[in-house]
């Protein structure tokens, strides 16, 4: 079967390996669509993982949808021909962190995956991913492309749930890439009063307007004053950081005002520390929080939203490539300026 091996952002090689063999309690899925996540091009993160594992390449990809083509002995509730989304990470539900609702801090979640990765024609779904609610059967009216968005939208659902985002608030989203636009779309669907977005790309700012942003502001030194000017002189109630740029992280800290919550949905590179004006934050009851990944509850919420057609989610797809053109696909994601969601379509020739 065909796979894409990741060596670095500029070196993605097409290769062939044997199709995975499944055992009892496992599934074999033929991948139809696979999205390229922003985390797939975090080169420092990927290279560090390779060094830790002692390997020189990875088979990435975790935003997938496909068909079950083989069932292992003892598997119940699934059948050959089921169209599915498979979550690559699953929590144990039993540890201290899971019991407190921090499912994405669970050790099991950080150490589960399917085999070999989403940029492969076939993947093996381990028993634990099945038993821990990691496989979703897609309804007939949910497309493979919509299935690709279950995981990224689930991550967004989690962040907004943890931050208790609701009507009457003003949101500031720093970064108008795919995650920023998903936050925008979900917030507007919840009836959030005003959503302001920023970015350095005119293309993405225009897309933000198309997807419902009340204001789309170019990210520069004047952004903070522009935000307040568009919010009756007030700081935003919630600031969501959707870019790893250090300037955005610092801007988030500067933008916060009385009662604000800052969500670090994306973070700068390791080793970078931020200086927090803690006295000001203490006096104004400002909250700083992080959100990582998605747990089954969040994936459930995402699937419900997608299946209900509340969001025109596939409109976020800007490019589709065959697996043979995987390097070109990664180049498009890395260039960023004129793209949103890029997917690998295994049905393309």
C-alpha cells in the first residue's frame, strides 16, 4: 500500500509497505480522505519526536475517514462496509485526570494511535481505540470530507466548553487559519454577540469575513487599540490564541482586561517563556487557560454539529491532492497564505 513518509516539511516521500495485518479485536480501515493538520507541519515538534523514538521519519495523519474492510475476531457493533471516522488518541476514563475531566492529560491518550498513520491507504485500528469509544460510524448523509473535520472541530468544541463560551460575550481570535475559523464558526453558531479575528494574511482575513467575523483586523502593533475601538472601548471577554507566533501570545496577554479569559489553543515553541503582569491580572480576575486535543465527549459534540449541518464545514477545504502529490500538499499548508484546509484524497488518481 502507498504511504507518505515525513522526514521534514520539505522532504515527504511516497513509499510502499505491506498492508497492516489485524488481530483479534481489531479493525482494518481503507482511508478515503485524510486532512493535513497544522500540527503535522510543526517541524520542531516532529523532529523532536523522531529523535525521541530513534527514527528518521514518521507516517503522520490523524484526521481521517474511510471504510472498514476487515473485522477482527470478537469485534462487535461494526461490520465490513461501515463508513467511519477513527480517533487516533483515546483516554482510559479511569485515571485521576480522566475522573477530574482532564481526559486529554490522560497518559493513555498520549500513548495511543492507529497504525501506521492517516497518510496511508490502510490503517489498523487497535482494540483499545475501539473499546475506548474511538470509532464513529458515519451516517449516510455525512460525507468522508465532513468526517475529516470531526477531530479538529472536536478540539475546538473542547476549548470552548472548558472556557464556557456563551451568548453576550465578545471573542477575539488571534489567527484566522483553519482552527481560528472553526472557533469563529462555532462561536457564531452558539450566538456569541461579537467575534473579532486577526491575521497577517489578507486572504485569511477575507475568509474570516466570509465565515461571519464581525471584524477582521490585520495583526500588527495597532491591533489592540483596533479591537477596543470595535468593542465599545472594552477588552474582549475571551481571547483565543490560534497561532504559535510569539507576537500573538504576547498580544493575547496585552489584550486581556477585566474578567477576560485567555485560551492558548496554540502555543509558541518550547523554551519560550511569557512574562505575565500578574498584579494586573489579579486585580482584574483574568484567567489564563490551555486546551489540548479532544476527548470522546468533544468528538460526540463535533459529530452532532457536523451531522446536523449547522456549519458549512467543507467550505473550509481549499485544496485536495492525491497521495502521489503529498509533498505539494504539504508545501501548500506550509505556504499558508492562500490556503485553508488541505486534504489528501485517496480516491483521486
